[in-house]
């Protein structure tokens, strides 16, 4: 068994009032299903934002699940579980990326127990999860900067995918991005208004909690907007076996 820690992030898009309502309920229901499982180090059910990157207005009908697993085998087993199968069957589309953590700073709800892996030099693609809890008195200043950040990110060279996620609208926000290389990610992070905006909020101590984690994708499956996002980047594709087995083996 591979003992390397593995993170998974899944997005599910629901259509129709009944399925959207069911999907929204999973933001709570998944907590009961996943909480306390021994093969999970950390997890967060996530709402999503409209548009690219951070957006205050939620994207109704799309939810996310971010889970840190003990190893890749546990992550794959979850995709073959009855609960994951129910998410797939009720959603119009889903996309999942399995990743190994490369580096991290900060915490998320106090979590920072990462078991970091060595980067595979043959795979240049980088995933990044940037999240923060914003202090209430700095909310207005922060959200005033968001439109320009989103504008810069749109069509930025090297950006493959971006989705804003969060636990609490306005207050607890995150962005999950996939980049063609570390260089393209850092150019956006440090050479655009994005970096200046983050630094501005940090200087006034506007974040209650922050975390920035880099990952290397090792497997992907499903589609988003009709395509496998990582298909052209030599990331292995896994075919989900939709079988009715227990949620955890």
C-alpha cells in the first residue's frame, strides 16, 4: 500500500430544483458521513462561488468536497462507495482530482498536519488551494479588490482551471486553481494585483486564518463543462466503478 498522504477535491453540478436541493443538503449530510473516519485526516464540504476565482455570490447547484486521505487507495475506494455513487447519480456532471501535497503554510480550521511528498519532475502541473478567513472589519476592503483579481486571472497564461469555494459566504473563502507549471502560478501570485491585494490585507492583519497549499495532481476522473480538464497534461484518468459498496472499506 502507498502510505503517501493524498488529497482529493471533487465538484458536483446538479440540475433541477429537486437535485439542487438534495445537493445543497449534502453540505451538511457529508459531515455526518465523513466525520470521525480513521482514513481521513481532514475534510471540508464546500459551497462554490459564481464566476472565476473569488466571488461573493454563490453558485447554486454546484458543491465541492475537499478531503485529505491517509493514502491514494483510500481516496480511490471512496469514489467506488455508495455515497459517492449517490452524488454522481444525482449530479449532471462531476470532476475529481487526486493530489499529493508538496508544500503548505498556514492552517485551515487549525489543520496543518501535512505529510509532504517529493515532486515528480516529469509532471509540471501544479494545483493550489488558497484559503482565508476574513475579519469582519476588513470585509468591504477585501471584496472591493476581488473584481480586479478575477479580471487578471481570466485567461491568464498557464491557468487551466479555477473555482472559488468556501464554507461561509463572504467570511471564509478559498480558491482552487490548476496551473500548467509552478512558474505560471507564481507569476500570477506575485506579479499581478492579486499578490499586492493579499499583501495589503496581511499588512493590516485582515485575515483571521490563512492557508496556501501546493499539490501535484496524480489522477483525475469525470468531466467538467464536458471535458476532462487534465486529459492533455499526461495526468492518468481513472474510470469510476459505480458499485453499491460501503462508504469505507
